[in-house]
């Protein structure tokens, strides 16, 4: 009997039911699209910001560094750093020094010692022409900045001789770096070469790490590193982390505001439809009461009807929202957005809550008196 009543009510006024279902489906589509975009866009933006380079720098504290300009870090800290960071973090040590090239083209150049095979991972936005795969231990090859290549007249395959502290080193140019910054004025060598030139075996100056994830996740990694390395300074690069945090917060605020506005409009639409239905069903409710039905049972029938509408609106809205999020990802964010099934239960729960909130006018049916309805008043 209960199912028949619910089915009868759903078919009683198909136009108004269609309007309510359309409102719930539209609201569910927008909500599911925004939820899917919120997760996917955050990850896409995190990947984009990782392409800008490292976001955490580990170095000697400024107080210790000011005491002596030659204060360096022992390479033995690298295992402790690797244990404190996520597995997909790109990590590379650095040692800087000033070397000179012999006559006739004598120039002082900044030499950056690092792991050459990590450069493209740590700074994927750099343009490196002619570079081939290099290893940590390769002491015969180097990468040179585009400005250095012009000043010294070097190209890929050329030979460059560097000297520092009376220690010469002959290297073959494997690639030319075009980073658009100060890196264009540097020569990049593998760490053992820089340590030999600086007479600082087993020493490094700082460690750069590109930690994936949100700003909150980066701060957690920073806290782990500070606990593991109490004698070193662990600082984020503010230009990257702050910009990422501000952009993500703005996008999240815009999405939440839009979602709340859509939900409010959906509730008002369902509220108007249910108010009209409540006026039309006064006779049905009066007849049910006259036949001995309690108001709780009557309201249970109407709530079941509303619940079915909310469930259907959530399901239809989810699939429409996935299509909408994929379209918005390509057109607005220029990114590939994948549908996420975890958004489905959230969308259904929200639309059920919206449908129930919009069914408040049905409580007016509790004031219906069977005697008045049976008299035709």
C-alpha cells in the first residue's frame, strides 16, 4: 500500500514533479562538477607549480653562515633528508663556486655543482638543447648557460677548461641551458667536479627539493625535515608556495561560493514546487486522515516521494556534472579532468538534503482537518 501511494503521488502531477527533478538535477550537476574540478584542478595546479622548480631549500642557518663564508654541509645528511620526504620528491644537492677559464678568453664564471640528471626533473620548464642522459658520477661533461655559451663561443660538443684554487678541469659541453634567469650565466657540472674545484670533498652548500602536493602537505614535509635536521635551516621558497596557496584558495572560494549559490537557488525552486503541491494535496491528506491514517504516516509518504526525487536528481546530476567538469577542464583550465566516483555519494547526499529542505511546505499539511475537507470547504 505504501509503495502504491508513493507511486500515485509521483504520477499525480507530472509537470510539477518534472520541474522539481530538473531543479535537483541541475543543482546536482553543478555541485558534482565543482567537486570534481576542485580535486582535479588542485592536483593539476600542484603539478604546474612543481614545474617552476624547487619549493624547499635546506641550508646552513643564517647565523652560522655569517660566522664563516665557507660553512658547508656534509653529504652524510642526504640519507636523512631522503627518509623525511615523500618518495616522488625530486631532490638535488648544490655546491656553488667561482671558477675562471684560461686565456685567451679568460672569464670568471659561476659553477653550479649538482646532479645533472636531476636538473630536468627539478626544473622541467628549462630549455636544454643537445643534452643527453647524464649520471651522478659523470665527471667529463657539463651544461652551460646560454649567456656563457655566447661569451665563450661554446656550443654542444665543445671543450671548456675550468680552474679554481689551482685545480684545472676539462669538460665537454653536453647541452646549453636556456632558463630565462640567472642560470643562463652559470656552468652546471656534476657534484664531484665542483667539490674537486672547490677543494671541498664530501661537502655541499644547500639542498633543493621539489615536494609534490598542496601547500599544507609541503608544510608537513617541512616540519618533518626540521625534526630530522635540527642543526640546519629548512625554508620554503615563498614565491612558489605562497603563490600556489593564494591561487588555490581563490579557486576554492570561487567554487564554494558558486556551489552554495546554486544550492540555495535549488532549494528555493523545490520549495516553490512543494508549496504548490501542498495546496493541491489538501484533499488527499484530508481523506487519508478520515480513513484513520496518522499524520506521521502521511508525512512519511511525502518524504519518501521527496527522497526519490533527491536520489534521482543526485544520480542524473552526477553524470551531467562529470560531463560538465570534463568540458570545463578542457575549455577553462586546459587540463584533462577525469571523473571521480567518490563524488557520487557526496552529490546524492547533498541533493537528498536539498530535497528534504525544500519539502518544508509539506508540514502545512499537518493542519488539514478531515471534516472541513469532507464538507468540500
